């Protein structure tokens, strides 16, 4: 694992991300995201590290905030928190707490979770009382290198976009459907409108596109990557996340092509 993190840094990637799951899409063992990031922080020196995404599906705010502080300190301030509501399916850990949340409950839990994380990572002797979580007199934020580590929030609906506008330093886009570029364009336009309504400059917000789930040939060739990245940059995407080649899965790719793409992206 250490060799992979070092290789990602040597290739010139700006950031390296991990999914935060117990067993992602049937793949097990799946190492804990925060333990993995702590290890990565110890063996790298410049690449930013983050979750893509962490969620309240099986994490509670207080220990999550404590882990965030620890990794921020180990990494010297290189942690970015990709945060999302989490999937509802069992393969996305959506029901591992033995509860099937309604869409409204899932949105309520997510908003409360992000609010609590923000409070815990910015204040001292924090007491919060919510419908889903509570805490009393918790102090975590002292010692953070970043005040606080940036939240990049995944959001596709109006409520999530308002949350990302209010508390996010970046925004994560996860397109769906048969025309993903059109979906990205629609989401970008909607997010820009949400920022404008809140008096925030959308052009200054990093926008990360998660790839690998829509059938687009991002890793087919360096030329294909350049074409797709260029077209999405015109839409408003500032950052692109691609999967490290995983042999035997739909995320397999030619490592030489992957390395060429990394070199182009870093130049």
C-alpha cells in the first residue's frame, strides 16, 4: 500500500483519494479510509489526501472529527474531506446500522452530521444537540494545521447544494444517466445559481468530477482523457478524479496510459 501512495505522489497527482466504505461494491477486504489516509500521510510529503466521500452511513461526528484532526496533523495540513450523504444500498453501507432511512431522513442526518463536524473542527468545548447526534463539551480543534481542513461536499439536489454553498470549500459532482456531460452541465448551472443566490462566487469554488461510473473512456488513452478533461473544463470542472487501475474489475486500465495521463495532468 505504501508503494502505491508514493507512486501517486511521484507521478505528480495533485491529490489522492479513498472511498470510505466497509466493503465497497462487494470488494472485501476494504481497508478503513481514515487508517489508510494516516498511513499515506506518513509515507508522502506533498500530495493532498482525502476521502471521496466520507458519510454518516456508519460514522458518528465525534470520532470522525478526531480522526480528521489526527490525519491533518500527520500530513502537515494536506487533508481534504470529501463528504457526501452516502448511498442507500447495502453495497454502499446504507443499511449497516439496521435502519432504512427515508430520503428526507437521510438528508436531515447528512446536514446535521456536516454541521456537527464543522462545529467540532472550529470550536472548543463544543456542545451540540441534534435529532440524530449530540455531544457535550468536546474539544478537538486545537492542534489542527488547517483551520479547518476543507470540506468538499458532494451534492446533486437543491438542499445538498445549499449545504455545499454554506459549509463547503469545494463541490463534488457525480453524474448519472446516458448523457453524463449534459448532466454535469445541468448540475454546474444549478450550483452556480445556488451560489449566486447565497452571494458566493461560484467561479472561486473548486469543482471535482468523479469519473468511472458513466461509461466514458477516461482511461482509454491519453488523447481520450485530454478530450474529456478539456470539454468538462469548459463546463466549469476544475478537478478530475480517475480510478487507479484495478485489475479484474471494470476499473482496470493500461498502466502506461495511466502514467501518461498523470504526466499530462501534472504539466
